[in-house]
């Protein structure tokens, strides 16, 4: 086999606090990066460069499903390309590993390369692209702990593209500066986010829709306050304005992952109303058609 594909991701819970030991919830999205080791690469990502020896030829890739023209969507295309590339190259060598064993090997290799290229990071997007499904992800001293989880039956999760593109690096840097300049405030704000992230994972494990949605609302508020203190719009003004309406619909609206734009989520016991959808669309948001809990990296 010379071809492989890996899914993108959406981080639903635990942004920022995952870097400090709180759990994140991430789901693989049924939009994929595809690679082919027999085709010459026209572009090589920094993450793939960091993973390969100088003499190794990087594979060709296509990540258009994870982008919108030249714009990134925040679906973790760099991690998906890296994971698919390593999986295809390892499989092309003809090793004896099962797919499960190879995924674990690829995850460990990709995690190191992705952090090296990006100067750090939790690796939650690498885990989603590698293992697929929906995952609880926590950084521990011995390394990441990854567990498969499922959404409560009947829970509705909508992914919306935002009119703004976000720079995750710039957002993380602003929060880091807050930690340097006002450490007590920084720690208090991250603690609120961490507690809500813990509550979200517990609710998911208990299959409790109501508490899960409440925990996401708490994260909206915690992220808004964190961004306000750091001087960056982690929760965009449009999403902040729509929180009361989402609550009136027994749902939650919040940024996906680091926020600042790219993607937003509506999570509820029923789809968003025509009123809420209309407000999102008039604000330049678009509903993204993509199934969650997609399968992980695999040969084609």
C-alpha cells in the first residue's frame, strides 16, 4: 500500500487548560488528508520535514478537504498530513505491525515531530488524526493518556465556520504573556476552564446530556474571561452575543479549540433553531457538513 488518509479534528472541550493537565475532548472529523508515497511531493509541511530523515522522500498529499480554498478551517490539517504521511511510509516498508500497533507507533513519532515543528502543543490533534473516533485526552507526566469516549445518544453537535481566521500561536502567546504579567489572575482563569473541562469529561462518561451542555456553557464563559484578560478575542463578539439565545434553546455555543475564529460549535439536545441559524449566517458563519467520530488513519 502506498496511499493513506487521516482525518481532521474538532476540539470540543478543554482548550488551553489541556496544556496544564486538564482533559480535552476531541473528535475526528470525516474530512481527510490523503497521501501517496509513489507521487513526488509538491509541498512539504514543516511537520513532515521534522519527522523524516534527510534521505527520506516525503509523500505527495492532498488536504483540500480540510481547507476552504487557501483558508485554513482549524481542522488540524498539519497533524492529519503528518499522521497520514508517517503511516503510509511505515506501511510501505512492509513492517509486521498490525494497524493498531502501527497507529501507536505513528502517534509517538508524529507527536514528537509536531511539537518540534510548532514549538510545543498538547498533541490532541495528532491523537485525533491517528486514532479517530472521539477521545478524552489528558497530558500526564508519563505522556498523553488517550481514551475512547462516546457522545450521549441524541446529542446534536453543529460545526460552524467563522468569518474570521484565527492564529492559534498568537492566542497562546497572549495567554502566556498574561501568565507572565499577572500569574495569579492567569491561574484563576485557567482553573475555571479546567474545572469545566473536568465536568465535561465526567458528563460524557456518564452519558449525561444536560451536564455536558452546562459544562460547555461554563467553558464559553471561562474562555471569554481568559481572552478578555489576555486582550484577545478567544470568544468572538458574535458568539458571546449568541450565548443567551443558545441557552434558551437548551444548548451551548462556544469556540472550537483555541477560538479567535476558524470554527464555532453549537451543542444541544436538538438542532439549532431557525432564529439562531439566521443570526449565525447573517454574521458570516456557515454550517460545515462534516460527521464526527470519523475513523483514524488507515491505508487506502
